[in-house]
């Protein structure tokens, strides 16, 4: 027994009704099939969204009130994100092995893996809760539908005299159409039972011709409304929208516009079917539009692949700057590739594999360059180590006519030698600088002994130290500290037995800076020697790097919150910390600029 079955008497009146119903069902099936095709096309377009966008949408889903009902969409995004993470881990492994390392020693945690795993686990919990709720809801819906069937049964078996059958059947049919879902295992038997009793009701109507005519007229009116709306869909500019609504109209036709008088059955169905066919013919428009867009996307992606390939094969011998610029450009191209929409399905896998292969080729060429560069850096390191040894061997020399030109040449040669391994840069520079400073300090000390009044210098420094000890944290204290520090820098050496005054001054200075909440590197001071300026500049650069890394880390932490804002009390302290560090960073950058500019 199907939803479209009528009474035996009605079947005898129109023996072609069964074939008509088959046609209607086939037409509805065609609309449903096309709707599914449209869904597949939309799903395929999602393949090219970025990992960040996929994770963002996954997070958006789990924050919705009924997150568990979005299982299909979440699963699509989960598969896409997993695909990206797997590919990027494989890329890292490829780079690792290309560098000559053993594959079994490879270890890498993708930066998005923790977030991805957390989203998947949270959604699983929400989906389990949703499933439990669905089961409870389906039990209630089953009981409700069984009650509707019982009312329908009573309508034709135990109707009281004078009851308005027309109104009652309308209410029952409308309530049935609005009743919620039940378990799939229950639906078929339940649905057949309903239409069995509906069929029995229509058989009973043969005894009440007046009511049956009312029923026919009501259903005919519904068919005419459905046909009128279908005609409007012929001019709907968005073909996918038209196809989706047409599917719904076929559902209404089958469930709410049955039956009608025999003379209108074939006529209304043929009219509705003809309009449906015209709308279905427009499927080719949708396919043509999608095909055109996908071909354009394919062309764009192939151009991106070609540009990455060109960057992998420079015409001239590349240097460090070339590869740094190329790395940034490839990152931009990679982002553009992922943002570009889908390509024809039959070419999608090949296009993706071409992209990954080209990226790997670029990384291999780039890595080979830096591996060769490491060899030259090692040679540079050996050259600089020789300069350090020469400086150490001569730093106590007092043959000024020979030693001074020697040390100036050593400094010039140091600048000419290229990069060394990063891990050694600071270490060897400190060794070389200390040896040079030791020589030139000794040179100035011995050259200026006759004119340098060390005892007077100690007296002046003692006065400045006493003055520094009186500084508090009142207004103008920082400026006073800067004046004292500048005066201190301009005073020469003190007797060796009084040299501890320098340690005491530095300790007192740190205490005063702490109560005034200012970093020593932010002080404006004059009278520094060239070596002191160089050392200060290096310290400022290191602190700038540390501050920038801290700011990036704090801002990354904020991104894990859904819609982070300053109004969120949990994030208020974080935002304030970021503001303070950025202000400190700007001050350090200005001080570094002043040192470099000689201001």
C-alpha cells in the first residue's frame, strides 16, 4: 500500500491512475536526484577551502546550540582539515629526510593538531548528546503518530452523527504532515498503516458523495496553487534554488493534493509534469556555469604551479636574499591556490598532486642551497676563529705603532667575512670584541696616564653616586637619573683600589630604575664610547626580538577564543599586557634608531 493509493472504486474509475502515480513518483525521484547532485557539487567545492577556514567553521559549528545535528557538514570539514594536516606533516618529513636524516628519527607536531583534536572530541560529545535527544524525541513522535492513526481509524468506524468529516480529515492530514520524525525501523510500518486507514476512509466516502466532492475540490485547489508556484519557478534566476523548491512542491503534491475528481487527475498532473520538465532542462545551465568557473579555476591553479616551478629554477645563481624572497612569494602563492575554487572533478586529484609535487621540488632545491651554504659558513667560521686567536695573542702588546694598525685591520677583516652558523654568531663576536676592547682599553689607559686625574675622577663619581641614592620615584626622577648617568659616562677611570665604585653605582642604578619602572636600555644617555654604544645596540636588538616573540605568542593565544574582545573579563589582563609590551617595544626601537643615527 503506497501513499498515493486510492480506494478500489476510484481505481476502477481510472485504470491509468497507477501508471500516473508511477510517473509522479518518478518525477519526484528525478527532482530528488538532482537535488542530491547539487549537494555533491557543493561538497566538492569545499575541497579547496584552507585549513584555517575549515578549523574556523568547525569551531563555529560546535558553538551552535544544536551542534550535534550538523554531523554531515562537520565530517566533511574534519576530512578536509585532516587531509591538510597529513599533507603538511608529510612535507616536513620530506624536508627532514632530504636533509640527510633517518626517517625513523622524524618527529613533528603540527601546530594545528591540538586544536583539531580538541574540536573533534568536543563535537563527538555534542553529537552523542544530540543522538540521545533524538531518540527521546522519536519515541514521543512515534506515540503521537500512532494517536493520529487511531483518530483516523475512528473517523470512518465510529463517527458520531453530524460530525464535520471534511474539517476532521483536514486536521488529521495537516497534523500528520507536521508530526516529527520517528526511527527508520518504525517508519515504513507506521506509514503504511496510516495510508491504509486513509484509503479505508476514502472508501467510506463513496457513501457520502457530497463530502467526497468537497474533498476533491479542496485538493484541486491545492494542485492549482502548486502549479502556479511551479510556473513562477521557471523564471527563478538561481537554478539550484528552483530545483530545491520544485522538489518540495512534488512532496506537497503527493502528500496533500490527493485525490481529485477523475476529469482533473490527468490534466493537472500533465500540466505540473510539463512545468517540472522545463525546470529540469535548466540543469544544463547550472552545469555550464559550474564547468566554466571550474575551468577558470583550473587555469589559475596551473598558473600558480608554473610560477612556483619557475621560482624553483632561477636563471642566475641564487643568493640568500633570492631564496628569502622566493619563500615569501611561494607562501603567498600557496595561500592563493587554496583560496581558489574547485576544478573539474576528473582533473582535481591530478591538479592537487602537481601542486604538492611542485612545492616539494621547490623546498628540495631551496634546502640544497642552504646545505651548500652551511659549508661556506663553516669556512667563514674558521677564518673568524683565526682573527680571534690573533687578537688574543696581541691584546696585551704595548708596541703601539704595530699593534694599533693590526687591531684596526683585524676589525676591517672581520666585517668582510660572510655569515657563520647562527649558533656560533654571538659566541665568537663576544670573544673577538672582548679581545679588542682589552687592547684598546689598555692603550687608552697607558696613553692618558699622565693627564688622567684618577683621584679626582673617583671624587666626582662618589658625588654622583651619593646624588643617585637620593633619587626617588617622584616626577622628574627619570630625567635626573639620565643626567647622572650621562655625567658618569663622561668621567674617566678611577684608581684600581677604588674600582668597586662602578659595581656599587650599577647596583644603585638598577634599584632606582626598578622603582621608576623603566628599563636601563630606555635611558637617554650621552658620553658612551663607540664600544659601549655597540654593546648597547646589541642588547636592545636582543630585547626587541624577545618582546616581538612574546607579543606574537600572546596574540596567538587570543585567537583560540571565540570572538575575543577587550570586554571579556578573562582576556582583559592579556590585552593590557600586550599594550604594555608594545609601548615598551616602540621605546626600544626609537632608542636603537637614535644610536644608529648617532643622535
